[in-house]
C-alpha cells in the first residue's frame, strides 16, 4: 500500500516520510523514533546529539561555497497524534501507518496520517541525506512531545545549538508564513462520587451515543464551529425533563483533538423509559439538523432498555454533573483585536470520563495573550468548583510574539513572490507551535514557520496535499540557497 507513496515526487521527501511512518511515535512514547533518528544521523556520518530530555540534533556542514552563510536551525517535532476510528482495528504501538493516494491527497486508512509534523521531519531528513542540495551550515532539531505538553522544547538545551535563524516546518497552509502562535494551559478537574444502589423500579438503563463527527485540530480548527461530542452529549442529557441518574460516561481522547465520539449510560424509572427515549430522539433530530452542514455524518444512538448497572450517581449529583458539563466554555472565547480573523482565546472540552464514581474532565485552553488565557482557565475552574471538582492548571507554555520586522521574514516573502508571483499570507496562528518556547531557550532567534497544506490534523481524516508538498519542497530548497550571509 505504501509503495504508491514512495513513487510520489519528490521521492526523497516521500520515501523518508514512509520510513518515518513505519515507526511508532506517540507523544511521550518516542523511544523507537528517537533511536531511529539517532541511527539515521550516524548512518550519514554526521554529528548527532541527544540532549537530556530526548531531543535529537543532527549537524551538517555547509555545502561548497555556502560557508559564509548564517547557520540555520531546521526544526520539526517527532511525535504524532495517535487517533483512530472506533471501527478500525489498528495497533499504533506495533504497526506502521497504512497510507494510500486519493487524487491529490495522501491519506491513512482509518487513522491519523502523521503528516503533522512528519512531513517536516521527512523534509529535514531528505536535506541531511542529500549530496546535491545547496545549503548553509545546518542544525536539524527534532523535538519530542510537542503534541501533549511541549516538554521537548521546554527542556531543550539551547547551548547545543549555534544557529540564530530557525525555520519551523509545522504550518499547515502552503501560502502562509507564520510569525506567531498561541500559548496554552491544560485544565484538568476531578472528583469522586458516592454511588448509590439502583432501585427495583430502575431495572433499565438508556445508553446515549454520539459519533460520526469530523473532529480536528483544537487550535487551527476551533473557529469552524465543529461539533464537540462531549458538549453534544451534555446537551442531550440536559434536555431530559424526567429524573435520571448517570452511571457512566466516556467521551473524547487527546486534549489537542476536538472530540468526535462520546457515550453515557443513564438509569431511569421503568415507567419513564419510553418518554425519555422519545425526548432524546427529538433533541437528537434537532442537533443533527443544526450540524447538517458542518458535521453531516453526526450520528446519535438512543439504546433504550439496556440492563441497568447496580450503582449510579444520585439524582442531585447527576443534575450537578450535567449542568457543569453544559456550562463549560467550549470553542472560541475571544477574537484578536490586533490581528484580523485570528482567534485570541479558546477552549476545547477534550476528555470526559466518569467510571466507578470517579470523574475527570480534561481541557486545553489556548490564547495568544496570557491574561485572556488565564481568564478562560479561571472561568472553567469556577464551573468545576460549583460542581465540587478540584481543578489543576498544568503544562502552561507561552505564545510566540509576532515580529513583523524580522529579517528572515523579509527574505521568505521575497522568495515566495519571486517563485509564485503572489504575496504569501503573513499571519499568526491559534495552534501551539514550539517557537515561543524555543526562543526562551535560545534568546535572539529570528524565527519563521511554514509548511505544506494539511487538512484534518489530529483526526483520522488527516490528509496531505501532494502538489502542495511539491511546492513546499521547492520553496524550502530556494530558502536554503538564499540564506543571508553572516
């Protein structure tokens, strides 16, 4: 299946991508891919360094005639989001990504593709292994754990790098040059409940399932109004006017992915089963109509007369939990006042789990402004506190402050106009790139971000444009040719 990928042009890029995608590389589980990259550097006879946290640095001297150019740091992250459809039989820990070509797109069979940020990694590998590409002195920085905490960037040993220009290859629109990004903080809340025995009059449960949503990147796609399965499930439960008790709930997965699926098991009086089922079906119809354009495959299943579990939350706690879930802010919180069409602050209600009386809710709050980031986080905390939850803020990282007067930005703009006869979009993004963190580890860096067009990142619909990857590759090679002199 992957042979079709290896025959794509440029072959150097796609062959390295196929090699990379054969290696498991989940965030915080990068042992195999780190070894893969170390072996790769050593096979080329290049200086290869692993810092104390696990980032890999491979250094390559300038090509002939380019020794007078400034040292350039090429940077991408090794880890990828591991997401699959529920009906896909796939083990990320032991299987390589199964890819195929459809029209202008490279896709994966029921899983994330890993183009985020695998195409950036592959491009760096292709340049390092080439004997005929003109380039300045290079330092290839492969960071770890970008997707779930950016711990690689946070713990980077900046003294190992001499470059003062950094090209981050992690932007997902090929006509865009990134000069800034959002920071973020993980907001996690949890509590325990005392479960109560289910009454004899409650021999039936109702299982409510939400699935078929598109999902997507919780930063880059948060402004699209895509359905969040956890919030949709909360809305369904809130629409029930009769008494019900929650026994179990499970929705979403990773913080940086808009959740696509969720389900809850509730306990109701036998006499209320038919009426509650009808009410849920009516609300389901309204929701499917509401999301028919943005999430046309939304599916809501109401499975009545499921055998009731032995225990569930009491009525009061069930009502409090449902109210909290509906109160939590999800989506765009504030748009930027300084940059047109840029989301300033947002939140993704990413993961909801209630099992055996233990509840946890995971969020990822993003903002390009520190004050508004904490405003959203504290608003969430207020909602959790009212429901008796304890809240923790962890993994906070800074945004990347735009520098519209950057020297390397001027270089990249000029090259883009010359090559493609149009101006690129110069923008900040709402995703969490590592640039802001790296600049704290290496003060004075002149940074820029760009990359090929990728759609549906962080979801099984992830796909990479073939023609755009060719454009990105030609653009990157020209940038290396025209790197400023020292």
